[in-house]
C-alpha cells in the first residue's frame, strides 16, 4: 500500500478523513486570555475536557478520552521532569509542544499502520502579563498555531471554528471579567452545538443564554482558571458556574 | 531507584524511567563541616496547625545565614518543617513537592495524607546510609490535611520522624532540631497545666506564643536564631487550617509580637 508515493498520499488523506469523521461529534472547548489570567472552558462530565498540566499550564481538548488522556499524561510527565531537573520556570509551552508532543503526533499520524490520535487541543501558558500568554492550538496531525492573546476555539469543523473564534474575539474584546467571558463562551458553545451560524441570523443573547443553561443541565461545565495574581506556584484552579455567579 | 516498580502517578517511578536519581549524595572522608538547620515546631491551636521555625543556619560555630526558610509549603494542604542538613532536607522537600503535585495533576485527585506521611518516611529511609555515617541527618516534622476523596477527617494533623524514617503521629505538638528540647518542655507544660492551653488559643495568641517559644529556645541554643521585629529578625510561620496553607507575614508577626 505504501510502496508508491501516490498510495501513501491517498492513505494519509483517508486517514485525515477518518480522524475528522471520528471527532465530528466532539463538543467544543475554548481558551481565553484576559488581564487577570486565562480561562479554559468546556462542557463534559467532570475532569473530561479541561485539565491542569503544571504550575502555569493547562489544557482543554475534545476527542477520544483515551487519546486525550495519553497526551495529557505525556505533557504532565514532560513538564514535571523538566521542572525537577531544571526549574519550574524553565517549563515552557513552546518547548512542550514544539519538541515534545507535536512531533509525536505528526509521527503517529503519518505512520499509517498505527492508530491515529483522535484529538483536537488548546494548550495555555500563563505569562507575567496578558501580552505574554501563550495559547497553542494543536491539531491531531501535530500542526499547531501559537496565539498570544484573545480567544482560541477548538471545534471539530475548521470553518465553524474560524467563525466561532472570530465572533468570540469580537465579543470578548476589551472584557476583563471572567464571568462574562465564560458566559459568552458557553453561548458560542450552544450556537455550535445547535448549528447556528455566527452571522446576522444568530439568536438573541437571551436565547443563547437560555440555550446553554438548558443544554448543560445534565452535564458539567468545566472551567479552568490560571490566575495571574496567584500567591502559590500552582496558579490553576477549577471553577464552577456558582463560583462565578452564573 | 532502578528497582522501583512503575507505579502510576508516582513521581519517583517517573524519575527512575528518566534515569534521574534524587538524593544521591556521596560523602568524603574529609567532608567539610556540614551546615545545620535548627529549630522547628508545630502545634495545634484553635484554628488548625501552626508550624514555625527560626531562620538561622549554622556550620560548627559559624552562623551561615539568618534568612533560611525551614517551614516549607509542600502543596496547598501540606507543610514540612526541616531540621538537620539543609542540602538533604531541601532536596527532600523538592522531591515531595514534585511528587504530590505530580500525583494530584496526573491522577486528578489528592494523594491521601497517609501516603504523604509515608512518602517522607521513604525518603528518610533512602537517606539511611548518610544518616548512619553521621552526615546528612534530617529529622523533619510534617503537617497535612486529609485531601483524599471520601476522607473522614478535615482536621490538620501533625507528624514527626526519627532520622531513620520512623513516623509518629503527634496529638498536640511536635518539635525538631537542636532547640527542640526546650520547646517540647514548654509545650508539654503549657498543654497540661497552661491557661490557655495552646490548642485553645486563637490565631494571634498562638503566633505570639510561637514567637516567644523561639526566643526562649534561642536563649539556650546558639544554633537557634531569635526573633525581634525591631531588628528585622522574623521567624517563618505558616498556618494550616481546613482551607489550606497560609503564611504569617513579618508585619503580622510584629503585630502579634507586641500584643
């Protein structure tokens, strides 16, 4: 099957199609950089979407739970080993992704006889101030984009992801309030879940808010918060809707 | 280290997989005079556990520094007070910090208090060759809150150790280091006959009591540094209550000192 270049390309394309098909029912997650910290938001079953990685690092993702778990463990192992052998300040997201998990994902994706990772992720690193934050959008094939501010959305369909990210960036722009950012992210989550486009026909704010409340009744809204003013080394805290008054 | 089984969530197993070995110190015949950290103690008060330590480190007759922190926050619900050789003690604290946080993050739950207490005992046992040679002796105290799911107790507990790793649960107080005999005597008297007893003191009174204890220990032990807010000599004091660890700042100490 892979003796000829064309066959190999075809196999990789088939694999891409297979991965996209497998994760298309995944529920979106978001990461937002604010002046007070970074919020990561997802809707799942509790400890299923948003995770702490290290002192200033966190992860949110969608896809197969077993694959998400493998990547989470690999990142935690790498971060703690780095911090122990050097120092916690030396743990950097750019290195964790660029030299750690991204090449592994790429390798795995192109080894067509191995099972591919069925994941889409966003990773966050808290900086000393908002402009120094890193939000890395990491894909199942190892490719990634780095952002230093704003919102990063992770949605199974790339067109919807771009739309949701643009809409959320417009809505969140200038906001410093975690509560309103979480509310907006959940509104975007509801629109994506219901197939609403982010154009002039988008439902009203009241409808969006009522929508996410109703749809999350039997689920857990997972909110990770990396607080910039934390007095502890570990800046991560898991928040609930009631913590935010939502 | 290489003989350790690969236990999920165990930081020492991770280090072994990476061929990294903490606490591997070699002693020499002509070993230099070792630096020692001196007095730490913990007591139950009305609001939880208070752990305090002076800030002096000595090497023989020399005072090496007056700014050592011997009471360390291992994680959000655990405190470690170190007495003995700082080189080994700080490394133990670092291993524990990494271990507890690694377990919590990877397993998505807190390590139980019993396991934390045993982790420190295990490090002390691994340090036994150094202890038996008379160098690298560490006798820590530990305070922790049960963080495991379904835990029965929400009260912070105090533990103390011998240099070989035996662990003991302290009901009211524990002390370690060269000034600890003085402190233990006073605490024993105060707990039995005092009014108020330490375990009924409110926080400010307990902090004042701790500062006075350190000053009395410093009178009898040259390796224990005293406390005097006017000359900027403070202690390290941390509180562990049902909400976790809090530090008592030098300003708060000065306020309590002058109550």
